[in-house]
């Protein structure tokens, strides 16, 4: 069982749905191993009149028999266990069974039943409309295959469309909650682990007992007996049919081809041929299209860059996939040596930038500045040098410019001066009146920079 971590907002949503006077239909979905079952388990612990059903990849008939057996046990109706009945009858038995509190019914891995019988969402829609919606019941449909969950429950063409009262797309936990898996480790010590595992609870727990990140990588990623060795295959094979095409696309991005034109050139295909593949990867939260935060119409921007958003997938395609031939021959130490050459500066450093941008929202919420910004991102383009952090308060016309430095030596005044040289160009581009600065450094700051920040309220230094 995965450890439950901070999911306050999601639990509050579930509790709100439970406490409503009417029936509720909640859709919970997200990629595998992200903690959906752990979330539901935590929620159900506070509500005794609940039935949890895990669907399998077997036939619809087999799933009906399993569900029937659980309902028989839940209601104490042993005749149901041996009766030849349909879904409607089983649900009717469940609805008519009296309980002290509202009943909760969870269908985990819901998409498998719809996969074996495409008519099942229609069957459930009829059951909801004619029975469940007036029975003061909470029905939770949960699934890991994102594409199937969307088509069966969320898309306009689904029979269940318009019935849901809430939906939760569970994502990876942010770095600020990463320490909940560990005791006594600083953020600096945790960052290399986060760079590999991201916010996926199952991955984090696999690395939990290690102090050295390279030992953890060797044993849990490079080891052909580990589940992480072929995890990307497992994640994609159930979601897509042309797994080779998706692998080639992700690998191209991992190798630094981020413009659509560069990706197409690397793969030797037309740009238009990539659109559908990129959309699927974005729906799976594996890839995103990033534009400069200054863009007023992001969807129309010609400056878009594609990046892998899943840390483990990014690590695997950058450091494991290219060396599979060596790993298959048992040359693990050689591959680990290659990883060590660039892991910190060419991989962890970029994750550090993501963590710093995430931290900006926390700083804004806790009153670091006397305004709240509405956009945080980075800038690249013709107007100025690339800038790691640009936070914009559109209404107040305030901007915060920042840099993120992941290195072994303290950063000095030159970093601040370099940032200040870009001020006017970015200020005019955004139309801002007031400019502030924030510098992140994993190794701290020189005394000269500390003194400058002490006398200038517009400068914030964060280690």
C-alpha cells in the first residue's frame, strides 16, 4: 500500500461531495502509481458504509460476478451470491440495503469493464438515472488509463457525460510535500532524488531507504529485475497503440529537441504528423508545451517549446534508453559512470529551476511581496536574454525577475547585475511599473550580494 501524502484539496472535494444532500458521481483519474487508491483508502477510512470494488481486465461477466459477491457480503444477502442477475439487480440490492450513513460505492480501474464491453457506460448511465441519483449514494469511478477514463466518463460522447458532480485529476505531489516520505533530510539532499522520482509516490518509496542517489539509481533503475527498468513501456503500452512512435518522440525531446521543427527534423517526419502524438502525451501529463510567460495568446504563440514534465520519464529517456544495449550485457557500472558525468549539472539543475518556480507561488501566498502575481514562468526570445523566473502581477503592474543557480559555489553580485541589465527590456515588454528581484542559489551567496540585499528591499535571496 502506498503511503498517503498531503492531498488536502482532493480530500476536501470528496468530503464536500459526501456531505451533500443529494447523490454524487465523482470521477477520479490520473496516471498509474500517482496515489489514487491511497487517496480513496484514506477517504473511506472515515466512512464505514462503503464498498470498494477493484475491476480487472477479465470479461464483463467475471467483473459482474466479483461485484455481486462483494455486494452479497456487504448486504449479508447470500442468495445474491448464487443468483443469475444483471448489473441493475445487483445495484438495486445495494440501494435497498439500509445503512446508518450515506453509502459510498467505489469502482476502481473502472475503465477495464468498459474496455471489455463498450456498452457498460450506457448501462451505468441508465442505473444512475433511474436509481442512484435519487438514492443519496456517492458513486466514485476511478481509473488509471487516462485516455479510456476520459472517453468513457468525461468526453461529450460518453453516456455518463453531464452526470458527474465532481472530477479529480490526481497529479504528482509537488516538491514541498516530498519530505513527507523522508525524515531528517534537507531539501538540498532530497532534490537529486526528486529529480529522478518526481512526485510519484510509488517511485519515491522505492528510493526511500537510500542515502546515495547513485546507489538508488543502480539498484532500482539500471537493474533489469527492477520494475522501474521498463516502467515507460508499462505506462505507455496500455495507453497507445504505436508505442515505437511515442518512444521516438519522447526520446527526441529528452535529447534536447524542443521546437516542433527540431523534433520533426530529428525524426525525419513532417511537423503536421506529430500533432496527434503530442496531444496524447500532453493528455497523459508526460509532455507539455511551454511558451514565454509574457505571451498574451499562448495557444497562438510561435515560440512554443515542448518539454517532458515527468521527471522519471525524462531521466529514463536521457540516461537509460540510450544505454539499454550496455545494460542488457550487464555493463551497469559503465552506464552509471556516464550518468554521473552530467547528472547534477545537466539534469538536476533544470529540475531545480522547476522547484524554484513552484516555490514562487508559495512566496507570493505568504506575503513575501505586498502584491500577488497571477503568472509565473520563464522568458526566452528576441527582446532579452533567457530569464529563469518572470512573475507577473498584471493588475498592479509589478514584475519579479529571478535566476536559479544550482552549483557548488556561492553566487555573487555578477548574477544580480546580469539580471538587472535585462530589466528595462522585460519591463517594457510586460508593461510593468515596478520591478523586483529574486535569486535562488543551492550553494548560498557571497557576502557582497548579502550586503546588497540587506540595503535593497527589492532584492530577495533564497537558498
